[in-house]
């Protein structure tokens, strides 16, 4: 006699299929809840949200303009939209290109490489090698080269807030910065009246 909630091993399933030759396993989460029915009211189970906005930091680029930068540790490069590079007046080397493949499988060739571009994050300035992308859906992507140079660490809070800590490899200075949901600018500083 099988007990309710009993989950047989794969070997048992092979040896003793039910009359139709099919065994339906209970959903794992539901089986888990059955085991802890008494505790659920006292200690509700926390689950992940269905989605969360991308987080960004704002960097002063080339000492000219503050630009939204998406934190993307899954990207192998630091990338910038061509429209931002043109607006900043950056020069890039068109002989250094690469073929980019996005998560949806689309491929596109970069326009070139802007070398040693200054990115200021609070009191820290980092010099990054930036690939210029013609039809980017972002302003700047800060990928693995940024993370490695800055030895970046991300602290996620239950509230959804995220703090980015970076290290200056030249001065050894360390700073922590707030991040913001993509598309929401950094709060404006209030002007002090006299």
C-alpha cells in the first residue's frame, strides 16, 4: 500500500508502472508544502519574483556627460551605443571589430573599439576599452572587463535595492554606489538657496 505523497525511486517506476504504464509524480512544491503544512502559517515560504528591472549605475564618461550603464556580468565586453559615442565625440578604431551575438541569437558586427575611455563612478575613474555598437538597445553595457578591473561586488537587498562596490586598481580606493532600476535616472541634487 503506497502512502499519500510517496515518491518512488526511478528504479521502482521502471519495475512497477501503474495499470496504464504511467506514474504521475506530485508537483515538487506541492509535495514540499504537504510536508510542512503546520509550519506554513508561522514561516511562509519566500519565492522569487516573476521579473525584476535591470539595475544600472550612472557614470560620467570622458569627463563630459553622465550616462546610464547597465550592469551585465554575462557580457564579455564593455559596449556603447553608437549614438552615445557620437554625442560624446569619442573616436574609435574601426579596424578592431567583432561579431556580437545577442541572447535572442541575432548577430551584428561592432563598429570599432574606443580605447582608454574614462568612466567616473563617484570618486573613482576607470579607463575602459569600449566596443561601439550601431543599433544597441542600451546606452552602455558594463560587462566582464569592467567587473574584473573594478573587482566589483554586488550586494542585493530584500527590498530589491542593490549596492555596487568597486575598487580602483591604481589608487586602491574603494567606493560603494547605489544602483537604480533601468530608465529611472539618479535622483537630482537639490539646489541650495541662499
